[in-house]
């Protein structure tokens, strides 16, 4: 009889296992949703424009940094590998479009070279990403 009472006393607490499971699920959910949010790993100062049209949010963005290097989704790309990269990552997709986010201080010829290469490998549409200037009154 004393064994039964000892077991009852040992089990009389609140079981925290389900709460810990829920907390881990919430942590996993928030970490995964955070990584899917807009992620710009490299700081690029975009050129300004008075007016610009909006493009789809899910288009791939190739970033040209101030020092002349390329990046795509946190991955640095060497200039020699750019053509193969564009073919493997973008042209093979169903809708081959590309957005170029070039730093405002980068040479204009570099952007034209990337646009030309993009058209050469079969990218349907190339867009340039800019910051739209807002009036001070707005």
C-alpha cells in the first residue's frame, strides 16, 4: 500500500512537457518565418528616381555592390561564374525575370554589362531597383 501512495505523490505535479513542445514549435515557426522575410544581406545604396513602376515581389534580385562584386540571396558570385549562375538559377525557372539592385556609385557600364549578359542567356525581362523619392509634404 505504501508503494501506491509514493507513486501518487510523485505524479501529483504539473506535466510541463506539452508546454515545452509548444514553445519549441513557436520558436521554429518564428525562426523559419524570419528567414523567409525580405533579407538583404549586403547594404546597397540604391539610386533615387522621381517615379518608378512596381514589380512583383518574388522576382530574383541580383545585387551589384559598391566594390563591384555580385551577390544573390546571401551568396557572393564571382564575375567569371555569373553567366553560369544566371543560367542555372534564373533561366531554368518558369518565368525568367531578374531585378538588378546596383549601388548608385557603381559604374553604369557594369549594370549595362549585366543586363546584356542577362538577355544573352535568355532572361525575359530585366528591371532595375531604385528608391523612389518622396516629396517632403507627403
